[in-house]
């Protein structure tokens, strides 16, 4: 089985560093990726970056920065604040680069 994705695009907002209860650094970014050089269509991906990678992203990237991401697709279900069941698909980053 294989679960791998590589994307390159621009950050839609400045990343913000957070920490888990155990102190692990984490940031969630949204990346806008053009579908084709001859198209006006864009896909948006949520990416979760952990540890030193999260610190790197927050130190060197800002809104509009071009970023490359390698990772795995992950789907999850959760309950929102209003009690509604939701699902999300995001990239769990293994590597980020300029």
C-alpha cells in the first residue's frame, strides 16, 4: 500500500506556532496549489506540520510564500463545537521545503 503526496503552492495565511499538551510544536497551514499552468483553477490543502518542521515553517514562511510539502493524506472525523459530526482530509507533513 502507498499513501504519499507532494504539493507545491503558496501559503494562504501566515503560519502560527502552537504546542500540544506535551510541548510538541505544531502548525496547520493552508496551501493554494494551481491545478495547471494554463488554468485558473486552484486547489486548497490543509497541512499539519509537527516538531522542528513546524518551527521551520513559522520562522521562514509567511502569507504568499511558495512552499513544497511531502507527506501522507489523512482523513479524520470529529465533532464540532455545535455537536455536528464533521470529516476532514489533510496532509500530515513529513517534509517541507522552499
